C-alpha cells in the first residue's frame, strides 16, 4: 500500500492502482469564509491535491469544512463513488450545516457509517473506529486495510478512552495519522467557550500512538489556521510532538504535503 500525505488532515492511499482519500482539502480559505473580512489574514495550511478521478471512496472523519471539502472530494472520486461519513445529528453546528450543504450541492453520493462498521470498496476494507469530537459533533476514526497493511486516521479527535479497545479489536496498526495542534476554539454559536483543546495536544497524540501499539505515527492537523480569538492552535506543535515521541516504542514520521510512505 502506498500512503500519501495531502497536507492538514488529508491522506490518499493507493493499492493496485486504486485509491481512497481521507479528509482531502483543496480550498483551505473556505473554512472560515463565513467570518468575512476578519478571516482574510488567516495563515492557511499547505495542501496537495489528490489524484483526479481515481478514488473509489472518499472517507470523512467528521463534517467540519477543513475535513469535508466537497470540491476536493468531487475532484478525487470516480463517478458514482460514495462519500463515507459519520451519521447526521439533529443539533449540528454551523460548520456541519455548511459541509452538508456543499456535499448536497456537489451531488455526491453519501453513506453514513456507524462506529465499528466496515465497508469494502475495491481492494480496501474501511472501518469506522471510535473518536470524540471536540465540538460535540459526530466523528469517527478511519481504519483502511489492504494487502495485510493497516492505516489508521484519527481525524481531529480529542483524547479519549477507546485506544486499548481499538488496539485489541482492530490492530495492529502499521501507520497512525494523529492530530497534534491542540486548538482551543471560541465560536459565537458555541458559548460560553471552553478553554480546553478541541483536538489532541502533541503530548496526547504521542501517548495515543503508544496505547494503540502503532509501528509508525505521523503527526497531522497542524501548521495553519491561527485565527484570534476563534481558533488558537499550538504554534510549536510539531516540535512538541517530536520531543514527546522520542522515547516511545514506534517511529515518528514527519510528512510534508505530497510525501509518500
């Protein structure tokens, strides 16, 4: 299996000439577009495009705009390929509504997948594993298996207690992509705001990799989107992750957009 980083939380996996994509992002600027002119100076993350019209499925960890980019999915997917996603919620925030609207406008087929449910597409088995969203919206982690290899993508989950269960039921994991920017959020529609991070901090991600029994851990979901006071990521997240991962029983792998494993 070939694994390619697309930047931010985007990953592309290839097996026998067939691909799936997870959380691809082609238009980072659209994430905070609803804030208007105040978002014009947001430092955007670097991203790389997926291969066009090759993916047999688009996996999204949750329906926030930086993880569910309808344009990126439409460019990557072959005609008729489904977007596999967590289930809907009756009380989704504005980011969920935006992602739902854009997926519908792009006329992308969608299927809700429950935690521990598996879907086979081409040479891949895609299984939804537990995750906890920092804003309370539905979220899943995606396990993709092909040719005896397992790649686990943790979306932007907060730290939770299902790591051991995931390792027992679905491991071992050859590669784990883990979010590290520990962003604290303060959005007008979610008040009072919490001072706690809405995604894993670097030290939490380093520990999660060990608890999962990963062979390799790739930090992701860092390096952009600082937007005061609404989105405050840890500025030195990668350095902190590298320090926290040094004595762990896995290999920490740094990947820039476009890099492959």
